[in-house]
C-alpha cells in the first residue's frame, strides 16, 4: 500500500505532551509491541531488560547536543538578535551554518556581538533565514566551544512551550552523550539510566555506539503528499569497525537480536548496509528516509518514542511496526495517558 502524508495526520490536542522528563528517567512508561502476534503490553521502561537476551546488541547514538542558541546584539544599532548554530563548516576558520532572527536585518558584513569579547561576522546568505558566520575569536576551538557552552541555550524542540533553563544542558541529553554536534537529542536513549544499562549488560547484552549528529531538519515538516518526493536533510554519521563487526556477528546468529535505540541509530545502521545485507563501517553523510514499505536489512527491534503526526520519525516507526499496528498503539497510548514526544514515554517494537 502506497502511503501518503495525510495517512500520518492525527490531532494531538488530547495527547499528554510534557515539558519536562520524568525522574528517574527509567520510570517512564514502556509500551511493548510484538509484531508476530500483534499484542500490546504495558510496562515501565526499567523493565526493558526482560525483553533483552544474552548476545543481543543495542545500538545507541552517542551524539551530544550543544547549547546552539545564542542571544546577542547587532553592531551599530544594538538591536537584539538570536543566532541558532546549525553545524560547524570549517573548524580551522570557525565557520558555521546558522539561522538568524530577525533575518531581514542581518546582512553580509554585519558584525554580531555576544558579550565578553565574543563576536562573529556574517559572510554569506544561504536561505531566507540562513547565514554563514565566522567567529572572530582569538584562541583555539576548544576555548570557543567552552564560551559557547557558557553563554548558549539548549535548542529545545519547537513544540516545548517554555524558555530553555540552565538544567536543560544536562536534562536534554542521554547518558550516552559523548560526541558534540547535535542540535536535537536522540530521545529514545533518554530513558536509560546507568543502573538500567548495568542490569541489561548483566543479561549478556552489549551496548554499541554509532554517531549521527541530528540536525534541525528532524523537526522540519514534510510538505509533499507523495512521500517519495520528500528529501531529508543530510546529517553526519559514523559507524566504527567494532560496532559493525559486532552487528554482523549478531546477524549471523539465530538467537541474537540487533536492537536499535532510536530512529537516528536505525538510520545509521540501515545506511551502513552492504549488498550482502551485512553492515560495513564508515563515516559520511546520510539523507536516508525510511517510510512504509521500507525493507529493513539490519534492524530487528526498535526502542522509540511516540512522535509527532506527519513526522518522518512516525513514518519510520510505521515502516517497522506496520502502519495499522502503530496507529493502534497510538490510540492505546492516548487511552492510557502515555506522554508524547521529546520528554515522553517509549515503545519497544519486537
């Protein structure tokens, strides 16, 4: 069945969309969807270890969200401006792709001031709101990053209706966060605690990292009814030789599963597929768009949050779990007051 954008439309007004995560993180709800018998179970995320077996590998995204929203002033006029750092282009030249507000007042050649000796110059226009800027900073990149960490705000998703807080610098991260570069968190991983990871590892399962630096495009609306015409933003990824080798060992075993923690982990491992159906290591850019009826080559189970209507994240879930089953699960979640989106609850699709 050919899916259309409107197939993924639903009204979110009656859904519980929290602005803060539960504490501890693994006390969130977990809905377990079994594709074989179409059953649905209600658990707590801390119980996920019951569904993991010896030899299973859990692939997680170790990207780290950085404080990408900067408030500053424009030269001469002293007008308030906001700069959203999207991605670093050339570290040696301190060049960044950014979004700016108000865009109509920020032109090539303008200097932007962020306080305490930190300023940048606009060097190019990229889109109506997009610019390329160069930080005019005398010092190594590590020091620039420290300054940005000090003065920047975390880029909370657009549907969270509150201002960023200092606590969000820890709150809006997973415990796996290591490689700086994302402007959105891999939210499925936010349910894990150190204690839960240890409990899962005691069962003989192994956590393996990949990296995908999630960009702001994850929140971009799909604007075409025909999904084959949608193009994802490219995002930088890495899968190591060790992770790739251990995925292949699991694939070659009948009783071991490859479990992807989050849509970004799915996109990395499905990008890494060779013609043989095995994983290969590598780094680069991926714009892989997964929607029904995608043929999964590596992923055998997914941990995923409840995502927005008409989002590419929901489409990926429907591709793996089947459209009808996922829509049934969302109705079940609504009846049982599950929390949705970034700081919401999770589902495990097996």
